[in-house]
């Protein structure tokens, strides 16, 4: 091979190496996409998809979980349910599944199929209850005493200003203890958001499917939820 041809090949190889470094180093995948710049995955100015700008801001916002407030009675109910599932329902169901499995073809065994399905539901509920109980913030409404200001745990009586003055009563509780039949509403519900921090005698505006409506707070009390 002649010297001119050899030099030409060396120059080509050098250009190829330079382009490769540009693509994988400080170029497309370096400071832009995966490096420390402001590209898609950069950690510099963070203007990209996964940088420290909009990307990390979204992550930080998502990390701010809603507080898991609960009353003592609500906590007791969840603990009772969890204990029943662990100590009674699940062990009995496992026995039933084991018995059904010993009866032959499982593909056509109704007891076995239903048992496995129910076991998955119970395990899912147990996991959920454990997670919720681990994150609770217990709030005792009784500690508010005779305050007429509305906070978590308050039982509030109100009436629509233009609705015949029919009184309604709700108790503001945690999301895991809501029972509309008992008048227990979540502290994150629209009615609770309007009432919180207000006082007896205040008139507030509530957004309803039929439009905005004014309601008057008739009374506020704190007691153990029933």
C-alpha cells in the first residue's frame, strides 16, 4: 500500500472516531440527551424531559402525598377488619382451597377457582389496609372541645339559604372511613373543603350540579364519630 493511500485511510479513521465521540460523548447522548446539559435527560438546566427542571418538578409534586388523616374510631374499624382477614377469613379460605384442590381437575373445580379468586381479593385488601394504617395521622375530634370553628372531625349542621331551611348534618372524616349513610364525608370532598375553617353562623358558597348555592352553617360540634 502506498504512503498517500495510507495517509488517506488514517484521516478517514480519525474523522470516524471524532464523529463517534461527538455522537456518544458531548453531543446527542452526552450533554444533551444523557449528559449534564439541558437536553432530554440532562441534569444541568433541566429543560428536558428528565432533567432537573420540569421533569424533577413533576416528580417532587407527585411525591407530596395527601395526608392520611383518620379518627380514632375509623382507625379502630380498619384494624378490626385487618385482624379479621388475617386471623379468620384468610386461614379458613386457604383450608377450603386446599380441600378443593384435592378433589381432582382444578380447571373445572368451581370451589377451587372461586377460592383462588377470593384469596387474591383478600390479599389485595390486606396489602391495602397495611399500607394505609402505616401512614395514618390520628386526629381525635374530641380534643377540639366546644370550638365553633370547623376542622377535621367536626360534625356540622347547615342549611341552604334558599332551600326551605332544611337542615343537613355531616361529619368530616378521613377518606378511608367515609359512610354517606351515616353522614360521614371525606375531608377532601367539595362540601368539606367549603366548610373547613369556617365558623357557626357563616354563610358560604357551595358549587353544585345545579349551580352555586349559598349555605348557612347552623352548628358545629366535636364528638366521637358513630
